[in-house]
C-alpha cells in the first residue's frame, strides 16, 4: 500500500532508509527514484537530495563500481553509528569529570597554602596600610600640579632641547649668510635689514 504524500524531510529520510533495511540490497539512484514513490510515497524528484543527506550522515554507504554509483545500508550500520556517537559522548563526559576532579584538588591545595594565621593576618594588614600610604602620596604629588618634580624635569629637558636647536639654527644661518654674501656681493647688513633680523640675534645667553 502506497504511503500518503506530503511527507516531511525527516519522514522521507526514515522511509528511504527503510527501503534499504527491508530489502537489504544494493541500489543505484535511478532504481531508488522508482522504488521511492511505489514503496514509500516519496516523490521521485526528492529522492536524490534525501539520499545524499543520508550518505552525509553516514547512514547510507556509497561506492563507485565501474561507471555506476551503488548505495546500500544495513540495519546494523545504524546501530554502529549510534554506538560510536554514544561512545564519543561518554569519552567527553569522562574527560570533563577528570578536569573537575583536577580543579577540585587544585582548589584544596591552594586553600591549604593559605592557612589563616596571626602572621598572615598581620601581613595582610600591613599590605593594606602600604596601599593607603601609596594612594596618599600619589594624591599629594598630583596636588603640586606644575611643581611636580617629574613635570619640572620634563620642562627643563624641553628647554634644553629648544636651546640646542636655536644654537644649531643660528650656526646654520651664519653659514648661509656668509655664503650668500660672498656669492652675490651683498653686505650682511643689507640682508639683515631685508629680513628684519637685528644685529644681536646671536645673543642666546
């Protein structure tokens, strides 16, 4: 008797698999496309996709003999596949349980090393006091603002670098001025006047 049409995707998978398990035979795609509608009410056009999904899941085996592809599946295959998945899950569970035990032992060991004692209590108290002192000193230092020793040193360093740069550019200017006056026969006074540079420009003291 032909099964009713309108099967869901999973129903088609189950019924196509039943064809293999009930007949225990080897088939080609064309044969299954004929048997699917007759035996299980599976639309012929959908047999190929359903078959491929079963192959992808390892529920149906496939092999090429000559130029033809053959498909088969035996009831024992499904059982082996399910058992393999179950074994994998059990193995994963055992691994997780071992990790939990290791973590519990590590926690117990850490607790054992931190036994409460007067010495530990005193050290923790001292640590807390030192942290408060450090916070107070940092707050006091920030209150100095521009007078902060670190900032003062930074300003001094910047001033030193600026002065060195000024000396360097002054020397460069002197060299260029001498070269230009020699090449063009113009007096230094005329160039200074043109560039609005005073005669005491080299006084950097």
